[in-house]
C-alpha cells in the first residue's frame, strides 16, 4: 500500500514534468552563450565567468584610476616623512589664509574662497607624493570649511580655467558654493554628511578624496552606523602567507619577497567588511640609483641600490562581496596600509673599480608610513565547512608616499593564500 | 522533426557547421531545458547546465550511435551534466533534518490536478541533494545502487534522501490543495485603501489578523 502511494507521487511528477511544453521557450541569449562556448572558450559556467570578468574589470579600473591619481609623473622635493604633517597644515593655512580671512574673502567675492580651497585640493593632490600632505589638506579643509557637493564640482569645473583666469576676478559662481564654504562652525555635521556621501559616490572618479575621507575619523564613524545596527557583525580570523614581487619602477627590476600574517575581518553588513591585522613582510628590491633619494652626497653616485627591508604591514581595508554562492565567495577590496620599517639594509652597487662612497647602509626602526600605501585586492574564498575556509587573494600595493630611507616608489604585487576561521557567523549554514 | 532532417543536422554538426548546430540546439532546446530545469535551482542555472550539456553533445557527436534514438542519448548527457554540476557545487548537503511533517491524508497523488509550473516549483524548492535523488529515481528511473555510484553516496543515503524528498513534496502538495493555485503563500495582512477621499484625516493602520486574535 505504502509502496503504491509513493509510486503514485513519483508518477505525478514523472508525468507532469515529462514535457515542459511551452513552459521552456527558446531564448536567443542562451544560444549566444552557447556560441561563445563553441568559439573556443572553455565550457565554464556563464554566471561564473561573467562574475570573474566583471571582477577583473573592476580591479583593473581601480588599478588604473589609482595609478593616474596617485602616481604623478614628476617627483618633487615634497618631504614625504611622517613627522612633517604639522608644518604642512600650517603651510596650507598660511598660504591660503586663515579661516577668518577666507570668510571675509568669500563674503566680498563669491569665488575667491571656493577657488582657493579648490586650488589647495587640486594642487596638492597633483604635486605631492605624500599621503600626509593629503590628509593634512583634509584637516585644513576641516578648519577652513567643509567641502560640500558644490565644492567638489567647483574644483573640477574650475581646473581648466585656472591658468587663464585670476581667482579673485571671476564672480560667476553659484551661491550655494559660497554658503557651503562660509559655514565654518564645527557644527556643520549635515554638510559633512553631504560631503561624505558625495565623496563616496564619486569614489570611482576621485580615489584620492575617497581615501582622504576614509582617514578622517569623524567621517569614518558616519560611514556605516545604520547597517551595523541592523546587522550583527561577524568576525573571521585568517592566517595568510604570500610571495610577492617588489619593484620600484615598472616591473622590470623586481625581486620576490615573502609575507606572513594574521588578519581579522569584521563583516559590517551582508556585503561589506572591514579587515585589519598585521603582516610581517620581507621586501627586497633592486633599483637604479636615480629612483633613490638620499640626504647623503655621494662623491660618485652608485649605479644601483639593492635593498632588503623587513616591514610590519598594518592594513585597514574594506571589502565588498560581489559573489556568494555554493560556498564560493568572491570579493573586491581596497584600503590603506601602514608600513613600519623594522629593518632597512641598503647595498650600493658601483660601476667603477674604486667606489667613492659607502657600500652599505643599515637602519632599524626609523621610518614609518602611516596609511601611506594603497591596497587593491580581489579575494576568492571557498568554504570547507561552516567554520573554516580557504582563500586566494591577488593583491597590489601602491605607495602614496616614498617608502623607507630612500623614499622609493616601492610597489608590491602578489598572491596571498590563507585559511580563515569564522569566529561567529551571522547566517546559519543550510 | 523527421529522421532525415535530424541526420542532416547531425552530419552538419559533425562538420562543425554553425547553422546546423544552431538548428539542432533549437530543435532540442525545450526537451533539454525540461530536464535541466528539474535539477537546477533556477532558470539561469538550468541554461548554464544545458549549455554545458550541449557543448558535450557537439564535441562528442562522433561517438553517437546513429542506430539508437538521439533524444535518449541527448537526455542522458543532460542528466549526467546536471549531476556533474551538482557534484561541483556539493556542499554538506545531507545534514538537513526532516521537517515536522503534519499528518497527511492518504491521497491518490497521481490524480492530482497540478500543472507543469506547480510541479516544477515544488521540485525546485527541495534541497539540492533531495531534488537530484528524486529526479534520478522517480523520473529518470535509476535504481538506488546506480544513484549511489553516480553521486558517490551509500544506497542507504539515497533511500533516506528519496524518502525525505517525497515527504517534503507531500507537504507541499497538501498546502497547495488547501490554497488552490498557490504553492506557498502566507498572507494575513489586511489591506486598507489609503486613498480615502471622504475623510482626509483618516489615519492608516495595518491590522494583522493573527496578532489581533
């Protein structure tokens, strides 16, 4: 009897689902995918390959934009050292006038104040190699009035005209701009909020501003309070190790370094996460002496410098999950790293037989670059169980400031592999 | 499609003729999709599996024995591709506990008047492991031993999963009978029109019958 009954439910489905009839109509899009597959692509999943493609494209875009904005062609004498932060702020405010003066100016002339802040933002981001100059500029902006939506547009709009038009003669500026700029009181939280929103909205176009905003504490607090209130944060601990390629100019002269460390990831929403931790890294590199700057005057310049640096890398990254299905997760991340140079050993290579300068130079614990390195990464993670996962992460580290004693533009690219332990997870596994 | 036409298309496909490939694809699209939809979680996944299956068909067409029915050969490839897909997305899939099944009246299920979409929706709602085993046993007609080999599980697991799949389907059918035309609908909210013209100051509240009781 029981057998019969079960047989009958089987029959119901067997008959009912035997022929889809009109329920599975032909779709041309499916054939297009089929044709692409037949044209020599591997028979990968359409969805998966699309995600991979989109991920790769996004990472490339970030990379290119980051490069354009953060790696200016000319190297100037701007001191990139950490200790120079304060003088930089003073210099800024000195140059463009104290807030009160700006206020007065903006009252008399709509453009002068906004233009000067636009100038400062633009000029500094263009000329300087140091992130600290950038963050000092952001601080300067805080005292001189928050940049609002309109200011950002102003900065962009005015740029081409700046050379031909003296700043204090142009009057045709929107009234909104003046208002935003003249509200200097620290209570302008709303405006700060606005500026934050706009900054993140145009983050793709202006990564410099985005990273600056990221670094300003009050703004950062406003970044994700709503989502974290609704979402129980999750924590995961990862051990990562990676080989990477270090290079100063292009990737022609490169050396392979090693990294190992612990990372803590906090999921602040379903898609967004924040990662920090500590990575102990050995970064050897070789560069032409031209890329190396030193206070010491060599009697005859060395041809090249080989360096071996032991670095403690403290990253602070945000990640966005673009794909999560069947235990496979794919996410894109960016953020800033602080380098603490634990040991720097430089060897100077001379071409002549009788070298006229020192052969080596060793430093310990002297240089640090707080939030001086931009991180870009993609992460693929595979769940082994509900608690453990393994991951692969191609990454790229782009300096915003000169690294080490030689203030070199030390880039690193590598692939990290790691294991992750989910301390608590928001969603119960199926 | 006549046999002659089919052979013409197959011989075209063997020469890698793109038009023949497209015509063959189009001719068996519905049949193949019907199989894949049963195994997949959604339509996108189904077309992904189906295309992988057709790729195998086109690449291995020289192995097709022309004396045997083409449809059966194609169908077997689609089922195998679905199983490959299932294996590659295998999670810890056998852990799901059986829901507390309410008592279900003995019904003659074969007489149920359920259309294709209702049945497909039910089968799609099953967990992937149950769905795969139910498909292989009930629709494709494989034995538990064969299924065990295919999915690399024991015969016992196959049997118990089939049983759980049937139980779940029975619950779904029972629910469907209670509210005809809807497989799964739970709505207790009263909907109040907010476009009242007579009294503009009317305050709008949403009353939930369940909580009010």
